[in-house]
């Protein structure tokens, strides 16, 4: 028959556990005096996030440790090794860290544990191992401080890179608008002069009215001008250049590109000839119409440039979540779009961006600015993995009660040997000085800890996908989760 489990605390038995094998007899006696042996039946013992009140050491039986991930318990350890410990093992740090259970524990069979009160465990560590305690404290808080400093530095570097990219993107349309405005002022002045010359010429009121009608028609044609290939544009410019030569219009080859860009052809110019009977007035009419077309094209350029500036500013506000509450209901597609705009310069022209958005994806509650940080890290890694050349795929879809976001690239993939480590803090495959190894760690904590979601990777050469899953309706109000990321 199986011998019944005992609740008697024996110093001799504790000494057989690897955790206590180096302790003196007096220390073992004190452990038995301060603690106790407890028999636990199969089932949960403590839950992640609850106040950590006890330190558990397995004497006999088996235990299972798990952590919450995406709203589900993920088993991180299953063991029957004598001497393994769990629970309030960080009690020696006292109130300098939140004293809660870092994971959940359950026993899968009737098991026997040595149990020690958390405060008593902290006192014993401080009394018996003062040097080790100082080393552990230095390691814990030193790592945390280093991590915070490096994270802040990485965020500042990312902000500087984004600011430089945004400045560059804004400068191009702004400079184009300034140039176009200057040119527009010049063209309007010349158009007024040509109009005066035409009005003082031989045109009667009817012809002048018809010419103004052609001007309006030219403006309408500019808006409808077809897109031509370089070869088609060249052929039409040659055709118009010959027509101008035939009608003794000087510098016709300089006028031809403007008329071709506006979609005006030889038959349309013949209408001008029919309107202006006087050959001496024809050239003035043609140049007046040319200024009209140039003016319209310049106004289009200004409109395009200012629209681009407005779009960039809007994307920057969406990305930074300026003047918006940290926790809000958001459309992840808008967040992704704003991040792509902000990273456009870094993505470059040699990477094709494919957006595959599911229209069924609903709005979700989230920390929008922090999710933008996740997209930034994942997209930046994808661009670097591809070496600036390839296809970047951004996909969203609704998977039951979760929104799934995928950032895919066509790079060489993540080696199998390191897949399990890529979310570890300070782990990086980049050359020294090019990466801190915190981007994916920060992303993981934002998604998993702050949004109760999940972040993982599926990779093979030519197809690497980082997959983010966010709950449509979190199990509890995540706005109350204000932990330090």
C-alpha cells in the first residue's frame, strides 16, 4: 500500500531538497519552526496577480505553472522535481516591487509542499544571505534601470528618425508649392499682358468671346487630360511642334509639352485658328492660352502639394494620438495607415507595400499611441530584414472574438534556433550598435500585458509574419492596467 503523505516538517527531509542541502542543522530547524508542510489536493493553489503571501517548495507530487496570454492560461512549466519552488520568491525585494504572484500554480496530483510565509522568507534571506541579497537586489534593479534607460533611448532615437522622415516628406510638397506659387504669379502677369494685346488687336467682340470660351474649354480639358506614356507624349509633342512651325509661331517646341500635358491636340488648335482669323493675332492667342493652361497646371500642383502636407499632418496626429485620450476606441486600419505614412521614407521605393484589410474588423478599445509603437517596431524590423527590397504585407482580419493583425515580409526569415528567443529583452541579431534588442520585448509587453492580446511569429525563408491578436472586448477593463511597460 502507498504510504500516506505526512504533514510533519522534518529537517532531515528538507536537507534532501537541492534548495536546502547546504543549510546548517540550525537553519533547517528554523525553517521547520517558521514554516510548515502542507498537503494539497489536485486543483489551483494560487492565481497570477493575486497578493503573494506564501513561498512553496515541492517535496513530493507534481505542479503546473502557467501565465495568462491572450486571455488564456499558457503552461510554462510542468514538473515533479523535488525542491522546485514557486510563489512569493521575490519577497526579499519587499515593497520595492509589487508583491503579487507572477504566475498561476496548480497541482495535478495529491502533493506535499513546504510552505513559508512571504514575510518570514524575506527575513530569513536578509539574515542568512546578506551578501547574496545585495547582489540579487543589484542585479534586479540594475537590470530594470538599464532596461528603462535603453528603452527611453530607443524611443528617442525612433522619434528622431520619424521626425527626420516627416520633415523630409513635408519639405518636398512644401517646396513644390512655393515654387509653383512663384511660377503662377509670373504666368498670371504674362496672361494679363497677352489679354491686353489681344483686346487691342483686330479681334471683334464675337471672336474674343469665342476665344474666352476656348480658354474655359482648355481649363476643363486639363482636368480630364489622359495619362500618356513617355513615347506617346513625345510623339504628340513632335506633332504639335510641327503645327506651330507651320503657323509661324516662334518657340513652338517650348509650348508643345504644356499643351500635350493638358490634353490639347492639333484638332483643338485648329479651332483656335478658326476663331482668330488674323494670323498676326494667332500667336498672341496661342500664348495667352498657353499661360491659361500653365496657370491651371500650377494650381493643380499647388493643390496636390498642400493636400500632401495636410495628409502628412493628419497622419502625424493620428500616429502620435495628439490631443486624444490614451485609452480609446480605435480603428486599427487607421493606425496602420498612419504608421505606414510616417515610415514611408524608411520603407523606400524598392519595397512594395500590400495592404489587405478586412472590412469586417470592428473598432476595439486600445491604447492607440502604444499600438502605433508596436506597428513601428514590426514594420521597421521587416524593412531591415528585407534589406530595403521586397514586399511588405499588412493584413487585418476578424478571427472570432479577436482582431488579427499581420506584418509580413519576404526576407530570409527567422532561424529556428532563435525563434524562441526573439521576444527576450536585449536579444538581437543586429550588429553591435544597431539594435538594443528591446523593440520586440516592448511590443510583446504592450500587446500581451497591456491589451490582453497575443504576439507571435511564423517564419520561413521568403515569408515571415508577425501576428498580433487583440481582443474585441477585453475580459476586464484594460484601462485599469497602468503597469510600467
